[in-house]
C-alpha cells in the first residue's frame, strides 16, 4: 500500500475512536448526573408539621386556658373548631394557598355528632379528586396523609366529651 | 518530487510521533472537558439552597407550632450559611448566593401566624440564625436576639385584688447559715418597710413562731439562699385541693419569678412548683418559699454586690403589690 493510502487509513480509523471517546464521555457525565440529587422530598414532614401546628399551637384547635396561658393538648376547643377562620389565620400561606389543604373530622363519641372543618376547602376538593384518580406521583400529583387522634372536646358547658379526630392532609408534589 | 510536511516524511517513525502528539492532545482535551464538568458540579449551590430553604421553612413552621416561648439557634457548618443571603418575606423563605452577579433564588413557603407579629427579615451572610418566638411576636436575626434567653412567663389572670391596708403578711428566714443570715434579714426588713409604706401589716417571724401565732395571715413568704451545683431560682408552694388557692399561689410565684430572675438568673429557667412538704402548714391563702440557689457563693456574692439588696427587696415587694392590685 502506498504511504498516502496508509495515512488515509489511519485517519479513517481515528474517526470511530473519536466517536467512541465522545460516547464514553457522555456516558460518564450521565452517570455522574444520575447520582446527584438536587431536590429533597419532604412532603410527609410538611404534612406532620401542619398537623402538629394545628393541634399544638396556641392559636390552633386545642383548648387554651386563658387564666394560665397554658395549652391543653389532647383537648379540642369546640368553639375554635367550628370557626373556619381559626386555622386560616393561624396557618396563613398567602391569599392563594397552593401548599397544603386539609380536612378535619371530629366525631363526638358521646353524642355521635360529626363536626367537619376544612382548611383551604376549594383546593382540598380539587386535589382530592385528582388523588382519587391516581395522580400521586411526579409533578402534578398529590399525596395524602391521614392521622387519627383520640381526644376530648371542651364544650362551653365545661363538660369534656370523648371524641376521635381524623385529619387528612393533601400536599401537591410540585 | 515528494512534498515535505506532516505525514510526508520519509521516516515512518516521525509520522508515528505526530500520531502520538495528536493522541495526547485528544486525551488532554477529554480530561479538560471532564474536569470542567466536575468543577461545575462542585461549584453548583443548587442543592445547598434547596436544602436550606426547605430546612428553614420547616423550622419556622415548627417554631410557630410551639405551645410556649422558644429561643432557637440555627447553624449548619456543612452548608456554609455565610455564603448565602436569606429573606423571610410573604410567607416564604428565599435563599440566594451572596455577592453573585446573577444570583438564583430558591424559595419555599411556610405558613405565617397572623395572630403574632412577624419580625422575620432579610439576613445578609449570617454565621448563624437566631429565632425567638413569644406569645406576641416571632423574630429571626443573625445576631443573638436578647441577653435574656427566655421571655417573661405569662401569669394567671385570676382576680386577687384586695386593699393593701387589709393584708396581713408574714416574712420568714428559712434555714439561713451564719453567712447568709444577715443578708436575708436585711432583705426581709427592706421588704417589710416597702410594704408598710403601702399600708400592709407585715411581720418578720421565726419559722417556729408562725404556727403558734394567729391564723389570720393572708400571706406567708419564706426566703432562703442555698449552695447548689447550679444557679436556679426555685419558688415552692403547697399542693392544694382548693383551685383558687393553687392558682393564686401560682400567680404570685409567676410574678416573683419574672422579677427576680432578670436580676439574678437571666440565663436559666426558674422552677415554680407545687410541693407537699412546704415548711409552713398549708392553711394560709398564700404560702411561698423562695430559694435563691447558687453555685458556691456565686448568687450570694451577686446579691451583696452593687445595690442588689435594695433592688431585690424592691422587686419582691413590687410583685406582692402587683398581686393585690390585679
């Protein structure tokens, strides 16, 4: 083979080598990127924090003794529960709340009466529909967290009734 | 005639040398590209901003949810807080690189409590973030907020109003040593004088004499200075089945605790307790024992220094006067 032909062959052999080199570089970059996480999923923690805040905060649903300033966790103030603005003022995410929505169901076990309180009711109803349809993962999905508590109800007549409180919190994924 | 130039040399080995040079050049280029990529990953602050914004939003929510007052110092050595600026605005925490030409901010929302004044603000390159929440406000700052870590207790609003001229008060010195006796007696005498100026009847008695005297005392207060292994104020009162008595004792204890600790115990929480072995019989409306515990002679020396005997006496008598005014 002539020299020029040899050189040409060598150059031609270099082309696939360079192509493979580029493929390997991209593969390495892809692998590196794959193990780098820039987002942290804290939706369950947010839901738990929201529940605790609604129950334990002085401006939440628990009974507050005005004389001592002490919160009685485990005792729900029925007057506060019936007032829909209690939580809206105590946990305010802005006029258009797209962070959290919740439903509180309080069942008085002695009178069998059901009291329902919504937090961000419009969004709760919308998001609940999507959640039921199975949109739970990825952007545009919604996650639901439910917790149940055995509580007492503080009534205006100072009587304490046994009750159960079910809280369902819905949080969007993005 | 054969042209001279690259790859046209007669000696094949020099052509090989050119090939090797080109290969080295390609290898160095590939290395430089990979290294630049890794450097960009290392310098990227997206994860830190994402983490810090979520963390601070959750901490703010948790602080709002506390039943009482809270003081919290936030620090994260791995995230280098001083490289970022933090802003708490419009119910969200936003974080961006400090000093960057085109900073990219990451924001995460938190729920604000509209019943509490919001004094969360912008923090520039903080080393730490200090949070403080009381019944009326929440503050975040990059400097320590208060020399007194804890704010005042919220005292009971029970009605204990009475004319001072109708009040009978007994003060006693409990188990003082030869060292502390003189100081305690001085304090008790000053309290007696201040309360007598408000027309109250005040006696200073020995503990053993109190039981033998008339039962018509409205208030019995004992004072003690004690060597302990920590500096802490204790105020004890008897356990009672009478709700009014319990709450009244609690109210006066709270008023005294708020006053005394600012002078002598700014960094510790006082112990206010209902106990079953109070030195004086449990038959009086108000029956308290104030114990000024100190590490070694620390508190004793503090009381003796400056004008603190006067100030302490004033604080105790003002608490008693306030108790009967509300």
